[in-house]
């Protein structure tokens, strides 16, 4: 262990380091989809207590899963340039501290959702936590190049959690909520594979079987195009089932076609920087399409 690592290990962790463990930017995007799911579940306004408590509960669950990811992936994180300064990877936060923090967030989330929202949302949150923190992070990520496809379902569940936070007292899941899950599920592979192309060498060094590592960059680019086309069609479903109106239809179509342009440009170019551009746009796409759902919902209400 060199001197720099020792200094990092001995450095006292602050609240910002614990916040970093929760991957706040990722959690923020997930919470947007969850909050939109809440509003889509009712023709009126979401009760303020449900909105606040459910958002906190879902946020804590997402953050707890992210902390587990830091713990399990610390050796990988220490190799990759994007992640080598993460608090657990540097030793700034110990495994024990991180485990206790993850347990606090996860247990607090489940108790809050179970007793103050409804049991169905709490149960679905358990599936999401287990799916991401354990099935994906501990197994799928290292087992198959389809890791992000199979494991993407757990990351797609927040809009369903938001929906059931409002309606879950009946114990039923509305099909429209599942359409929101489908959109995020189909969005996940082209979103993450774009980043994987940009970080391909780092994943190879860490021996993680991401698609660009196992099947090559060109094959991955083709898959990004195919999934983007599938995403455009998935994005049409809320309109086709009369869940949303013209505002959403136009927004979804335009946003999807722009995504496709990014994917095609990436396919036709050897400039790996375009992969990061595609990755960044994919984040904007998901945010804007859910905003479009929300605007359309209340415009026609």
C-alpha cells in the first residue's frame, strides 16, 4: 500500500462521502420516474403526505441498493478511472460502516413504506432491492454480457413503486404502471451500453463481461440501435392504450427519433466520444419523456 492510499484510508469520512455512496444523481433520476408514477396514478393531485413519505422511502431504498453496489464492487472501482476515488474503494469508508449505512437505509425504507404507505409497495421494493443489490451486482454483472438487460428490471421498478404508493392499498397493480416500467426497462440497455463502449478498456481490465468486451464495440453499437428502435415503439404504448394524449405522443416520438440519430451516428463513427454523448442524451431522454407524461396527464385532466 503506497503513502497516498494510506492517507486516503486514514482520512475521516464526512456526510458528503456517505451521500456519494447513495449515487445521488442516479437516485434523483429514479425518483423522478417514481414521482411521475404517483401523479399518473390519480386524475387529481397526489396527497402531500403520500408524495413526501413515498419519495423518501423509495429514495432510501434506491440509495441502500447503491451502497451495496459500492461495497461489492470496491475492487472493480479501484481499477476503473471513473470510480477509483469512491469512498469504499479508497478505504475512506470501511466495509462495516458501509454495510451499516446500507442496512439503515434499506430497513428504514421498508418500514416506512410498509407502515405509512402500503404493504404492496414495500413488498415490491424488496424485489427491487434484492434484484439490483444482490442478483445484478453480486451475480449477473460478472456472469453474462446480458447483465444489464436481465438486471435492468430492478432498476425499472421505481415508477411502479410510485404508482402503487397511491393505489396499492387495493393490493392490485394497474397495467398502465407496468407500461412505465417497460419504458425504463427497454431504455436501460442502450443507455448503459453507450457508457460501456466509452469505458470498454476499463471494464476489460476489471474482467467484467460487458457487451463491448465480450462481443466487440461494433456489435454493441448495432444492439444500441435495435434497442433504441424498440424503445421508440415502447414509448408509443401509453398513447395507444389511451393512457396519454397528443402532447405525450409528439414528445415521445421526437425524443425517440433524436435518440435514434445519436445511435446511428455512434454506429457510423469510430469516435468513442460519441458514446458519451449518446449516454448523456439518454439521461435527458428519460427525464423529458416522463416530464411529457406528466404535462400531458394534467393538460387533458
